[in-house]
């Protein structure tokens, strides 16, 4: 009897629990149905039309070749003039995407003939683009290293993500019944295939192969990850595979396609991994600077020049952080050692070198003492107050003109030798030049680097030396010439 009562007491609670479970399962089921309807794309895909449209964009001859040449010229002019709007316009008319989509799709559907055609047209596309850009920059008299050009020489993790997700959006848009044209145009702008190829031609034309290599690296990232995105989407949408009457031939082609697919994905993964390492290294380097060097307070007139800070990462064992301090107060050695110890607390910075460039004595006190001595020397010769004022004004004007061009050569040389150990010799002279409207006196430093310094390192070090001299001397007209 008591047992029956206990069961009767439990029945309503048990029934209520079962109802809650049913309601939860029903809610979860509705959410899953909603998510499936929201994200499902297979039912609205037209494989035949998609395949036909991608294949139609692969050939590179006739009208397509001329459109490419014209768009490359337009992009080169835009990059040279530092005009973002012109570069975007060139990207919209460029037909560069066709062979890349063809390679990705051919690997996904096991079509070796289509892969062969896509690769051939891809190579033609790259060679024609680079030659056109090289021809333009080789004959065009203005070849400034604009920010639009330099931005394409050092890709990072963001370029990888843009290429991959842009490729996904592009293929999904192409596969939809009734292609979304705005997506195609947007991806053409976002992935920016053409500007890197123009920069390759620019680097070759001006004799700077590092620019060309950096830009080709960016183009390779875009190509690989757009192709990878195409491969994944086509596989997900289950496009029909190419069938062959000869089963052995089909198996061989399937193996070749798989090997090529892996060969494409391996450098893609390596590129992604290296870009990720560099991004994380720079993130920790900036955090280290914010927590240590940027918080340091000088007692005198010293200061940290943050815009001259350089964070360089090549690989885990080849990286450095270089900071610059100016003024007549140097950072003590014990503080530098503390910074190096704190740097090693960041696991990605342990093998990185911390370089500290210091120097830049302020000579304002010397100028004031010179004016005072000049006044005392002239005072006995002056008869009237007005005469004293006139002479002082003339001397001050002369002093200002001369002081602005006065170079403390001995001090600069000593500091430069400390900061740049590969400096073999250094000279200085004023050069008078004119553009036939005005005549200027330009301070020119001649430097010679040690022979064991590589060309790329010599160019980078020369640029850093120029920036340091201009900051040290507070004179933007300073020039540096390298002698062999």
C-alpha cells in the first residue's frame, strides 16, 4: 500500500520530466531545421551551369588577353600614382580569376584535361601580366615607391584569410542559380590578384628583386587559397566526377589529381603557418614594447622615437626588435639588461635580438653660448643702442642660417659607428644644387659598408641610417650616398 502511494506520488513528476525532455527535443529539432534551411546551399546549386561558366572563363587569348593587358596598365598607373580608386577600377575589369577557379574545380571533379588547360592559361596569365607591368615601369620616368606598391611586398596572416574566405564567397556565388554578380566584383577587389603582379614587374624594373619576391609571395598566397576554397566548395556540393571508360586510366588520373591537390595544399599550409607565427610574434613584440620601453621615463631630454621602431621576423631563430632613443640622455645598461630579461618572459621573443640605438646630443645650449660670446666681443665696439640692436639682429640672422646647416661631424661619426657596426667609412660634404628657380645647399653623407654585407642588408641599413641622420640632425634634406 505504501509502495503504491509512493509510485503514485512519483508519477506526476516523472511525467513532467518526460514532457520537458520532449519539449527540449522539439525545440532543438526546430533550431536544427532552421539552421539547415538557413545554411543549406546544395538545393539551390546548378552544377552544370556553374561548371560551364567556370570553364568559359579559363581561356586566355584574343579579347581576354587585351583586357588583361589594359587592366594591368591601368593598375600600374594607379599604383604609381598611389591612387586606390584607379587600382580598384583595374581589378574590376581584370579576368585573372578564371584559370585559378578552373584549377580548383578540376582537382575536385578529377578532370585532368581541365587541370592541364587551367595550368597552361594560368602560366600565360602570370607571364603576360608581369611582362606588361615590367614594360610600363621600365619606360615610365616616374617610379616612386608609393605606399600602394610597398603594401604588396609584405603579406601577413590577414592576406591568407582574405584569400580563403574570398574564394569561398566567390565559388558559392558562382554555384548559385542566378549568379550574384556583386559578390564576384567584391571578391575581385578584396583578393587583389592584379596589384601583386604589377608590383613584381615594378621590383624587376627598378632592380629590387626583394620587392618582386614579396609581391609574388602575396600572389601565391591568393592563388593557393582561392584554389583551395574552390576545391572544398565543389567537393561539398558534390559536383559529378569525370568518368573514364578505362578504369585503370581513371584510377591513375584520380591519383595524379590527389597528388597535385596535396602538393598545392602543403605550401598553402606552410604559408599559413609562417604567416601565423609572424603575426603572433609581432603581437607579443608590440605588447612587450607597451609594457616596458614605452613606459620608460627619462630624467632629462631623452625620448623614445616610436616611429623608428622596427619589428622584423624571418623565422623563429632569425628575428629582432630595434628601438631608437634620441636626446642627450642615454638609457642605463642595467635598464637595458632588465628589458632583455623581460623580453625573454615572452615565449615567442626568447630568440629575438633586442637592438637599442641611442644618441643625438642637443646643441641648443652651445648655440646660446655662441650668441652670448659674440655679443660680448662686439659690445665694446658699438657706440649706440640702436647700432647694437642692428648688429645683433644681423649676426643672429647669419647664425640662424649657418646653424641650420652646421653638422657636428665628429659626434655623428662616433655615434654612427656605435649604432652601425658594418660601417667601413663615412664622409660628409655640402652640395649646392638648383632646379633653376631656387638654389639649395644639401648636406650629403657618403658611406661605405663592409664587403661581407649582403646587398639587401646594405639597402635596408642605408635607409635606416638616412632616417636616423635626418632625425638626429633635425634636417629632412640630408642625403646618403653609398660608395663601393
